[in-house]
C-alpha cells in the first residue's frame, strides 16, 4: 500500500509541475507575441527584449510583464476594438444596408407592386424604415 500512495503523490506532484510549466510557457509566448506585435517599440528595443527573454526566459517574461503589462492590456483592447470595427464594416458591406428610409420604402413598394409581399407586410416594412 505504501508504494501505491507514493505513486499517487508522485503523479499528483508531476501533474502540478506540468501545469505550472504549461502556464509559464503560455506567459512566455504571450510576452513574445506582444513584443513583436508592438509597433511603438523600435528594432533595438525589440532586440534587447528578445535577448533577455531568450537567455533568461522566465525572468525576462516576468520583467516584461512588470515593465509593459499595462500597455499589453491596452494594445490587446485596441486590437479587439479594431477587429470588431472591421467586422461591423464587413457585415454592413455584405448586408447592403440601404442609405435612407425613403430608399427602404421605395424597395418595399417595388416588392408590393411586384406581388412578392402583401399590404400588411409593406406596412410593417414601412414602419420599420420610419422607426
């Protein structure tokens, strides 16, 4: 029984260190990607950070987080906002949003005249355009 208990604690300890190692790798790669994605750093600054993070990886990542952690979050939020704006622009471009309520009513009137919709549907479209 002593061997099984020892094996259990060994597996638990190795699992703990494995997850710590994976978390540290994720932090290191996040710092590395942020450093190369930052357009405000010049080439020499990026080279300095890269040398620090390659030769002293965990200490370099920790120093990078302390020195540039707040700006990392700002850059990430700016990138998310840029992606959302690009997505909204793409959706509006693909949807072909009409320019004005008058154009929407004219389109609905053409559908009514062609028989594609009835009077109740036309009134509903007209109400939406005027809202």
